[in-house]
C-alpha cells in the first residue's frame, strides 16, 4: 500500500472563496470560520480572494469563472439555503449542488461545498460557529486537503 500523504497546510496554496450574501448574518460567520482556518494553516490573509455573490444560485457561475482562470489550487463555496414554504428551496439547492459538481467535473479544480441546506435558521446558526461547529471551516479544510491531493496526482514528484 502506498497512500498519498494527507496534507492540511495552506502555506503555498492559492485559494478563492465564493460566498453568498443571502442570509448574510450566517454566511459571514461561515466566511470567518473559513478564513481563520486557512490562516491557522499558514495562508496569508490577504492572499485569500473572496467573491461575494447575491445568493446560492449565483455561486456556481462565480466559482466556475474563478476555476477557469487557472490561478487557484482550490475554491471554497459558502452559502445558506433555508427551507421556506415553496419549492424555491429545492430549485436553489439543486442548482447550486449540480453547478458545483459540474465545475469539479469540467475543470478538475477542487471546489469544496460549504453550502448549508437547512429547515430553519436555528439549524443554520448551529453549523456556522454554533453547537455543530463551523461548516465554513470544514469546507476550507476539505479544499486544502483536495488541493494537495490533486497536485500530488497531477504533478507526481520525480
Ligand atoms: N438564496 C440563498 O442563498 N438562500 C436562500 O435561502 C434563498 N431563498 O430561500 O430564496 C436564496 N434565494 C436567492 C437565489 O439564490 C438567487 O440569488 C436569486 O434567485 C436571484 O438569481
């Protein structure tokens, strides 16, 4: 067995974050969790590019635009979709999940999925620095790990 090393240092990684303004009070907490995690892991705070978009529906277009530049080792997406009384929730969730998956498939740039899909605001707050942790930080860590893995596979050491 020869496993690839699991690397969780962000020192030499170029990371972009796409974050939705919809449910801003919650997404800003996720952004804080994400950025703090990256800085703890060695990223320079001013080297983390952040793109705000209106809502979760817009996340894939922004993430794809960033991915195709070739400038980023990984992208973190952050948003909060809260179930209302209409099917709108399902359409937004479907669009953002399909959209992010397609970017990974089409570009091979790691895109971490930090989009909460919850029944109510309390569930979202609990996952944005509350009792269930901060999914923004978790997504950041996934992005770091995948950036190193993809780099190691694509550019194997000689
Ligand atoms: N966008 C979200 O990020 N979260 C939501 O809960 C949400 N709801 O419930 O409607 C939401 N809607 C906006 C959507 O993402 C787009 O910004 C809008 O439709 C314009 O394209």
